[in-house]
C-alpha cells in the first residue's frame, strides 16, 4: 500500500485547508484510514479517523472545525480543516490500516506541512 498526501500549505488563522491522501496498491484490504499530525518537539497525535463504513472519530482539539471523509471508489481520504489555529501547525500524515487474516498493518504516507500564522 502506498499513500500520497497533498494539500498542505500556509494560511492565516481562521483560514481553511483541505488535505487529500490517495491510496494505491493492495487497496482492497484497507479498512480504517486517518490523519495524524506532529508539531515541532511533540509526539505524533491522532487528529481524525474514519472507518470503512464511515464512522468518524476526532481529537477534542479539532471537533467542530475539521471534517474527515473518504471516497472508497477513489481510495482517497480527505481532511477539511476550517477555522485553523496556530496550534494546528505541524506535519500531517495519513495512515491506512491494512487487514490480512487476523493481522493488521499500519501504512503511513509522507507528511504534508501545515503552517498557520497568527
């Protein structure tokens, strides 16, 4: 499984960005997908997750501002980020969970930088 993320950039506080992550390869076995971020000097944290069936889970810090969605036909997961804050700055990574028999494997895309200025 290969994941290609795009859509990062620099915006002012209050602005919006939309991230995309396209999966390729053995995509039929992908279940949950999600977005994580890592700020300078901090650990990577979960931002939003979406199951194959569309169930969503968000970090408290982004609830009401970010929306995760996926297009299973296009094998793509999106993250719409509104009302961005400087604390949203970081490198955003997408993740796909690959399921084979009873095992699950995490695949990560290369990060995309999001910078929010005050």
